[in-house]
């Protein structure tokens, strides 16, 4: 599998990462990103989905994975998604896709995902997507 889970919480601080280990056993379904007809992310539909998923015995959620359309979203949209998931179900662990084609941008995305509520980062290998 080309995706790699980071099993530690990474916080970008003065260009160094600090980590805290925590338990990632359990079910973390990869959630899809809902869109409206104008191809904008639809937070209302995401909240509706979360209201159903909260009733399940999930340990957390995988947001912005390969089926979460992360490669087509800008950083602001990604932050909104993670923030919404964490606000709607703050007791669950959120694993957020934060990879990019460069280390510098990946570090920036990890930091942004952490600030928006993610507990762990999901990093894909460079060139996971070939592009157009």
C-alpha cells in the first residue's frame, strides 16, 4: 500500500517535530468528501453523515484519504473538513491526510491539520498520484 500511517502525533514546532504515542487500534473508516452541485465542499452533508457515523462504534475517522478527494482540495478546504469532523465528534480520533509532493509543503499541511483538530497525519508517498 502506498499510504503510510504515522502512528504518532506530529506537531511542527520551530521546524522540529515532537511526538506523543497513542492507541490507533480500532476502526477508522475513510470518509468521503461531499460536494454540492457547484463542486464546493458541502459541510451540511458532511454533518449529516457524521450524525449517522457517530452512532457506530468507530474509534475515529480517516479524513482526506485517497477516497476523500484530498488531491483536488486546497489547504483551506482541507482545514474546514478536519475542523468540521472534530467539532461534530470531538471524542473520536481524527487521522487527516496531509501529504504533498514536497517535504516542506507536507510539513505545512501536517501543522495545519494539527491546528484544525487532527490527532494523526496520513502521508502518501510522493508520486502516489500521477496527475493529468
